[in-house]
C-alpha cells in the first residue's frame, strides 16, 4: 500500500470537507493546508496553517506529499495561489485540480466580465499553470455545486427584489458526487484533462431562485436583467453547460428538500 501523504488545499471548504472521507477510506495519510485549523479537526488528518496567496508555509505543507489535490479557489487570484502551490510541490508526482465547466469557453477580458464572471477566468489561468508546471497532472471541470448555488440564491433572496441575469442557465451538480470522482482521480494515475462532471439538468437562474423561494416559503419579485460583456454572451449561449456530461444523479429539487 502506498503510504505517501496526499496534500489537500481547501480541505476545510465545501468540496474539501466532502473529499477527505474518501481519501481516509483509502488508507492514505492526509495533510490539509488551511488558513486556519478547523474548530473540529478530522481524526487522522494533519493540518498545516498557511496561506496560498502569500506562500506562507506552503512549502512546509507540500513537503513529502506525493499527490496534491488543489481545491482552494476564489473569484480572483487563483493564478497566484496555483503558482505558489506548484512551486512548493515541484517534487510531487501528481497534481489534481478542480476547475469549472466552461473555463476555456467563457472569455473574461473586460472589467464587466471580471465583475460578474471572473471566476471562470481565474480557473482558466490556474488550469494553464497546472498543465505547464512540469508535474504530471489531472484536471476535472465540474459545473456549479448545489451547495454554492444554494448559498448564492439564498443571499439574493435577502433582497426586496431579486435581480437575476436574463437568459443565464446553470447545471448544478451535487458536491458529494464531485468529491467522489475527485478522490478516484487523486488515487489514480495522472490523466490530463478528464471528461466534465455536470448535474442532471440545466435550469434558468430565475428558476433556481424561484424554486428556492417556494421551498423556503418566501415571496420576492424576481426580475430578469440583461447584462453586457463577452462572458455574459458566452454563458447565455450555454458555454458553462455540459449537456453531454449530465452524469450527476442528485437533482436540485432533491438537494433543496434535504437542506431546507
């Protein structure tokens, strides 16, 4: 059995928390790089406090890790975080990266693009760094997680009037299903860019908001608003969807019923 450590960045986040039990079940030592040690650390997991943005303690976390699973991400600065991680993990034999469906198809070039859809550009920049790092790699693109979709619509529903970008659709997927697939990839051999993972169906953003409002027993007017920019046009055309990779099983409705 391989006893070399697996390093997980973002191990205290939405996806990372779902990923760790899969890796533990495989019997591999696990190390998590996090800005803060969690209040309830998972048994059998080593936590290293560090910062991917500044590079603080990243080299110590990478250490002797043979596999690095990079789950940490944000709407901006992903390229800096990826560069710091890859530099520290140069001796690893496999880096696994989680990206987003459409990262290569949604252009993020203007200030308007970056304001609304900068996440796609940040993920694409990190993808390029991973592929060019010299470390054997695997990248999985997933559609938006149910968990993050819920957080977004819940926040919007706090407004007196809920604005949604007109004509935009999303194909939410269950985070637990993505975590299971990511664990398979981390425990396997480097495979480059692998097939996308997306939810069972696409929804208009206004549909997602309205279904949340119904499930939560709340009433708010929902107003569809047109936007500008190349990223918005690409997403309206479906660049963020993967209809041929609708492999997710848990529906948005099932997720809402279980979480509200």
